[in-house]
């Protein structure tokens, strides 16, 4: 028997063994303590009659609540589209070589980040007090501001334009994270600045842009609750209308909270897989999914092949 054959059999036999992971009793003890405290809190919430769980179950699928959820999702989607599109434009303006364009972008961002979003919502809602008629400087155009600026329109303008200021900084950070040599190489190939930004810079910047954009989307979903002050019938306002009639304040707030948690959890899952998609090519190994993490946590033995053993 040759030496090469003996080495091959030895390497093949090594794969039949496994590595036993080190014991970590502290992890299990801390996990048991956390689970115990969580069960105590859950028992306290479930057994407390002041939460009115019967009322929660009655209104959790109420027609007005479902309509409020639809309006909340609609507001979130429209405002995020406005914020992302306008944010990209503002970010490109912010890094422009033209000082006038750069200053205009900086002034916009400073104004909308410097004032509370609730104040901006109230401002747009009462815009007719400043401009009763909207002419846009065009002869023959005379629009009634009260008819145009409805509560829903004011909500979209207030949230969308405010979101654009924050998205512009996120996009700008992503653009600046790409090496300058990328744009120089594109210029050397005769690609103009717009095509360079669209085809070279932004695709590479997505790994930096996506995570905070997902957080902003979840934040926008919760920020839509502010539009209840201008009577937009979103989720919170729908719950307020109901408990104003039956005086069941806590149960209806629990209904709204449950729906917010459900929707934000779904958005969080989508954000995770979107980040995982854009992480391809930037990391040697993609972040494990929750199911993979659970299997790794409960697994006792790791096969040698997973540790890099080769036949």
C-alpha cells in the first residue's frame, strides 16, 4: 500500500468524527432567567383584567381598524417613495461642484431637520391661511387651497418632504462610502456623471443605504400616528374614534399597538432578507437566517467537514 493511499484513507476517516462543542452553562442559566422573567411579565399582562382582552378581541378585526391599517400602509409607502426619490436628488445636489446647488440642498435639509415634523404637518394643514389661492405664477391658474390641501394631502406633504431630508443624508453617506477611484475609472471610460452615478456608484452604495432605509421605513410607519392630529383616519385615529364612543381607552390602544407590532415585524423580516441580498459579494459568508441561528444554537456536534476538513 502506497503512502498516498494511506494518507487518503486517513483523511477520509477523519470526516467520520465530529467536534463536540464546549459547554457553556452560563448561557443556559441566563437564558432560563430571561425566559422566567418573560413568563412572569406575560402572565401579569394576560391575567390583568384592566387590559380588557375581551374588548381587544372584539375590535382587533373591526372594519374601521382595518381601514386605518390600510391608510397607514398607504401613507408609509407614498411618503417613503417621495422621501427616497427626493432624497437621492438632494444627496447628489449636496455633493455637487456647483456652490449654488450645494447651498440649496443644505438649506432644504437644515430647515426640514431643524423643525419638528408635527409642526410641519400643522403648517401644511393650515397652508390656506397663508395662500388662499394657489397660482404657481402662471397666468389664468387660480386653485383653491382649501380644496387641494386636504388632510391626507397635508399628511403626505408633511411626512414625505420631511423624510427626504433624512434620506438625503443616508444616500450621501452611501455615495461617499464608494471609493473615488470608481468614478474616476468610469470617467476614463467616457461615462458621463449621471450614468456613473446610476450604474456604478449607487449599486455599490446600496449595502450602506439599505439598513438605515429599512429603519426609516419602520420609523415612518410609526410616525404616521402623528397625522391623527389633523384628522387623517389612519390606525391610531380609528382607535381614538372608537374609544371616544365606548370609553374603552386601554383596550383600543392595545389593538393599535398589536397591529403596529405585527406590521413592523413583517417589515423587519423584509429588511433582513433585503440586507442579506445586497450583502452578496461584500462578505465571504452571508449572515445566517433566524432558522439557521436556531439550528446552530441547539446543535451539540459540529461535523469536521463544516470546519474545513477536506478529503
